[in-house]
């Protein structure tokens, strides 16, 4: 019971990116976003297998695409759900019994550095049941009402912008998904479910290159990161 798996929710439409294919299948510098994300996870020595939750309409094409990759023996594909939470739950069900640590990583964060993946696994294996990467917030944060009137300026010192991969004790994550459904609220990450159960969540230092592709401008940032890696000889 000591294998480590990564679950990759990739079933979103990418509506904020504008019209086109599902976000995970859009290309950056000629390569689909999903391939970057799965390649990083599969290349991490700390990850034994990867389960991708694909858009329901694209399970066959995603399976075919991943089967062509050099790391295909580590990867399997399931059909995702209508929400991120449901997509993660469907991938969790597909896990073999000998997995005891699980990472959940958004396909929409294709350029996650392998060192960050390994740091999250290491922190869970060191005894933290739930671990998330986070970055200090650099903008001034204000609370506003629905008319745009400022209610308060929030002290940003204790705030962190949370990324993925998020790492968990497998049994804990499974219990969280079994106990909390969407009637208990919409959770935008898996750590939110764990917090709801009253279990401590540890934040470790995140990485700017683990940024999420959400809007078209993010594609330009990702292209810049890829160009920088290619120029320095890092193959992505
Ligand atoms: N996701 C998923 N299943 C869903 C919705 C989202 O697996 N039903 C995944 C996305 O594919 C993405 C991650 O959850 O990798 C984070 O979600 P987000 O950035 O919101 O992606 P989308 O939902 O695709 O984008 P949008 O909200 O703009 O439509
Ligand atoms: Mg979404």
C-alpha cells in the first residue's frame, strides 16, 4: 500500500477562454494543454500512475492522444462529470487499492514544475494528511458590495493564492468526497472539502509557473514560459 497516484480533472469546457475545443485540448506552442500537465506528473519519480478525467464527449480522443505518448503506460482515462468535484470523484473511484497517497492536479495548470510535484508528495509522506501549494498575494485586496462600493481593505499578509497539485492521504480524500456532496456547497478545490471536515491543511510554497490557464492572456504567459524553457534546453 504505498503507491502514489495523480488525478487530473480535465473535463471543463474552458468557457472563460472563449469558444473552441475543451480547454485541456487547446494547444500552446503546438502541444495540447493536457499533454504538458500529464507529462509533468508522469515524469515525476514520485508519481506511479495518473488518472485523467476527460470531457465526456472526448474520452475516446483523449485516450488515443495519451496512448501515443512515451509515458502512456502510467496513464488511464475516465469520463469526467459536470463539476470539477464530480470529475475528481470519478477519477478517485478508478484508483487501484495499493495507492495510499493521491495528488489532484488541474489540467489547466500545464507548466507545473516537477520539483513542486515532488515537494507536495514529500510533505504528505512526511505526515501531513493534506498539503496545498500557495503564493503570497501581491495585489491589494478589497471587499466590495454588489454595487462596487468598498466595504473593507483586507490585510493581505496572511492570504495565500492556492494552486495545484494538492496532495492527500488517499483514505482521507475518499472519505471527504463520500461525505460532502454539492448540496453542502460548491468547493473549488479538494482542500476545501478537507477543511470542512475539520482536518488541518498545510500550505507549502507554490510556484509562479504552476499558474492556471483561465483567460486568453494566460495562454500568452504560458507561451513565454515555454519559450524560456526551450531556450534553456528544458524539453516540455
Ligand atoms: N474541471 C473538470 N470537470 C468539470 C469542470 C472543471 O474536470 N466539470 C477541471 C478543468 O478541466 C480544469 C480544472 O477543473 O482542469 C479547474 O477548472 P477551471 O479552471 O474552472 O476550468 P474550466 O471549468 O474548464 O474553465 P471555465 O470555468 O472557464 O469553463
Ligand atoms: Mg470552471
